[in-house]
C-alpha cells in the first residue's frame, strides 16, 4: 500500500512524505488490515491533513483480489473518517490525466511528471508510493482548477515534453 503526503503552499504543492507499507510478510488478512489502520492513523497524527484522497479500485477479473482491496480501502477510509477528515476518490484514469495529461500514462511517466511538479529527485523503490502521491496531486488540482505546472516558463505539457525529451518516454514526439 502506497501513501503520499503533500503540503499546499498557496498555488504550489510540496512533497512532505511518500512511502509504502509492506504487507506481504503478514499472512493474516486481519493483521494486514490492522497495520493499515495503524499506519493511516499515525500519518494523520503526524501530518494533520485536511483532506484524504484515495484511488478508486479498478475492476479486475479476480474477485478475491477485489475483495481484499476493498477491505483495505475501507479500513483506510474509516481511519480518515474517524479523524474527521473528508474523503475524495479518483479513478486511476483521472489521476493519470490530471498528473501526466494522459489517462493511459505509464507509472514511469506519472513519476517523471511528479518529479517536475513537486521538484524531487529520488526514485522510489516501489511505484505504489508515487501512485499515492499522484492521487494527492490530482486532488490538489481538482481543488485548484487551472493549476498544473509550477512557474517555469512552460505553457503546456506538450511544451514540457518538447523541451525535455530525455525525461519523458512513451509520448508521441511533436
């Protein structure tokens, strides 16, 4: 499970924290759910967020996987609600569209755009962390329509791609 925390400073977002809660070592489903609750509660206690955004589950063919994902999301959402924080949910396509300008963007493309938007260099060990940050940035953009790139002299995502071909892969070149 990935998590990402951003701080909004006027019209800009700043990365506070991102990471992954590794659950594979715990076989017991209820132990995993307890760990999710504890981690979300600890993050809320540490950062005092005013909003909580999650990625809506995508529908797969494996019913058991969907059930486990739904339980995990339910625990995370309940933790936020218990703390009095409103919850918003975004589809994976909406998140990718908001961050990378393409609803079919790869995880690498989303990560590269997040680096640009939030000015960080590190590459996370797992893309679950940047996926979570992307949800937070998507929520930020939905709250502040019209914001996308930090002040950089760039006019659009296409302008960024044209000026930074080495940083973006998978997009058609203009």
